[in-house]
C-alpha cells in the first residue's frame, strides 16, 4: 500500500491536480475548512484520511478555521513536521515577487507565520499558539518541511517556540 498523495490547497495556476485515469490510486485529502475551495478544481476523497502507516499522523491545525493540515512523520532519524501555509520560510525572494512575498509574510530573514495567514486563516490565535508549543515539546523533532520556503532543520523546536511567541 502506498501512502496517500495529499492535495491541501488550490493551485494558483488553476490547473487540476489530478486528471481522471492518470493517477487513479491517488487519494486527494483536504482539511474540512478548505474542501469546498479545493473541490472547485478536483474531487476531494476525504477530510479525515486513515493512514495505514502508524508512523504518519494527519491533523487539521487548530485555530485555522479548518483550512490548514499538517503531517507528522516519525522515523529512525526523528520526527518531521510537514506544514502548508501556516509557516513561511522563503529566504531568497527578490524583485517584485520577493517584495510581495515579504509584504504578505511568506519571506523574510527567519521563519514566520505569514501576515496574510494570520488575517485570512487564523480564527483562534491561542489554539494555534498552543499547537506550536505542543509540537516544540516533541524531543525527537528534527525538521519542519514548509510549502513556502526552505526546510527548517536548525533547531526546529526553538523555531516553533519563537513562532508561538510571535502570536502574542
């Protein structure tokens, strides 16, 4: 059994992520709050995937109106947290695009909860802050993979504590 392929957000180019018959084994997963928007482009198979791999956990990130999902993957090398929009870590943004990414909070000198995410997605700052603190307490956390930017491998637990503190 292969792991389900996750589609967590609508792609900006507006092209479908799955073409019928092209990847029939792919399972499309979206958090419940994002399902309607994702289904404008493709069929969502589930909002609550059953991972048969006991080392992989899917969750909806608290405080995000049900719009943000996360995966925690455990291995012999430690735990990897996989996030979508809730953390931005783009370091090399340049030009007009870079300016826009910095303005929206996806780019900067350090990882951050993007301003646009705080404004458009976060409805319970305390719940999101608590979740970041809970992830930071995982002693085996070795990396955070984000959709927007570089992988965070330099003290990811401290990064999560700083992100939590930035939420007030």
